[in-house]
């Protein structure tokens, strides 16, 4: 059973799913659900009907920095589109041509760009814990877009949204995560989150890919036999073999793996998928290596939810950005209370705060908040 916790969102950072409560995950998924119509670029009906321009999005005049220090296609694009569809301006940091190349530290880079005014930093980095270190160093929100083989929270959340859509729930499901678990931040974040939402997760792969899981702070169920566990599975998530991470590993020279043996035992073929539960769905975080972990027939077949995952990604990131920046706003308000806040006049009445810009405008035009309607109707006559 999923742990019941009070719903709500109070965090200004999204660094991982290890720390989140089930209630927070549910809250974010529910918020993402509302953004889904915009995830494919749909515009509000009034704009399509040629009516006056839509009001600026909830993140209008906000600035989001995409600080990607590792390659990315889906995650970077998805964060950019999510922020822009909420009305924010996005600055795309170019790691390859930045002062990181001149040995500036990541934290100095982040602090310097924040000094120009930022609301959120979306960071991907090859060092475990880099987003957490940046979050300590800056005041704005920080969202982890993947750190080493540690966490990739928004990927897991978009996986949950796609599963919930296709299967109607997360509770009581069995999800196999298959392949290069050892090097996968996606597997780790999925395990943390799915376990909290009441799903059973089985990590499946050859022994070298099931080693090095000692860092995971949750019970881990593993299997080396994909064919044996498939009949239990409601969802099968295939992972890419992350060759680029193997070099860094012991034994020196990387993980010993015969690709033909690997394909024979773990490639998701149509025949193999037929062993899974009726209506089982296929997931993959991308990028896909067709013909290695998955066949074309399965990747493009009727049970594949792979492109739906990508669509869900924009909605999840819209939710994550707006919830985190919302929490940041509340923190900023508390940190910098209104100058008049808390002041008491000599007669004991609280001092009225000075008017906001909007209020001043109304005052100049001789309009009180209540009088605005009247002014509007006469002007519009
Ligand atoms: C994954 C990642 O970068 O961790 N992809 C993604 O973000 N969509 C998985 C991978 O690179 O294989």
C-alpha cells in the first residue's frame, strides 16, 4: 500500500525522489495532469479563435537557466518548452564554450549567473550530488535534470504520469526495469518513487549490471531472468546500455559484456513481450538504441508508451517549475517582508502598506479596486 501523507508542495528544489513523500509525488502528478493539454503545444482556445492575446503565463518575467553539463536531447528541450509555455525566459547555458573550460568551478558559475537574476536553475551534471551542491550555494530554485548514476527525478515523474495514464493507477503494479541498472539514474529515481506509490519494482539484467547498487537507500529486488519475471509485469521499462559510463568503472576498461549474449537474454522482442501481462506497456527513457535493448517492432508497436512519456515530460516539468518557483516566491516574501509589514501606528492600528504599482495606477486614474468595474463600463460605452 502506498504511504498516505498530506498532499501539498512546499519545496523550492526538486533534487531527487529519495526524499519525497507519496503525497508530494501525487500532488505534482495531479498538477502535471492539468498541464497536459499544453504539453503538445496546444494554445488556449481564445488565442486560436483570434481573440485578444492570452494573458502572460504564470511564470511571465521569470528566468530559468538550463545548466546542462552533459549531453541531452529530450530533457533539455522538454524543460525549455515547459518553462516557455509558462511564460518564462530560458537561458541555455553552453557548457562547451563557457568559463567552465577556464577552470571556473560549477558553484562559481552558478552563483555568477544567479547574480544576474534567476528564478530557477535546471542542472544536469556528471558528478553525483552536483545539483545538491548548487542548491546549497544559490538562493533560487534548483531542479535536478540528472546527476551521474544517482537521480533523475523529472524522468521518473514523467514515467509515473505515463503509467498512470495508460494503466489508470500506480498502486499494485509490477514494473520491470531492464538493462544497465548499475549506471542508471532513471532506475534509481523510479525505484524510490514507485515503491512509495505502492508498485513493485524488479531490476532485471545480467550480473555486471546488477552490481554496484549498494548506494540505493531502499530495498532492491533483482532478477537475471527476464523471461521468468515477464508474466508478472504490468510495465516493462527498457534502459539503454550506457557505454559512456562503463569506462569510469572497475574493472579497468569497463564492464565485460558480450552484446550478442545480452541481446539473446534481454532484448525486448515482440515474442518476449507476449509473455508479459495482457495490456502491459513498454517504457524507455530514451535515447533508444534500436536493435540492441529493444526491437523496432516493440518500440513502434501498440504497447509502446515511449512517445507518450516524452509528451508527459513537458507537463511534469511545467508542474515542477511552477511548484518549485511558487515555493521560492513564498520564501522570498518571508525573507523580504514588505517594508511596512509588522509596523504599528501610534493608535495601535497596523500601518497600511504603500500601494503597489498597480494600486498607484488605479489611484492616478481615480479608480479604487471596487471602482474599476465602473470606470471600465463607462470607458467601454
Ligand atoms: C536518460 C538519462 O540521461 O539519464 N535519458 C533521459 O534523460 N531521457 C537515460 C539515458 O541516457 O540512457
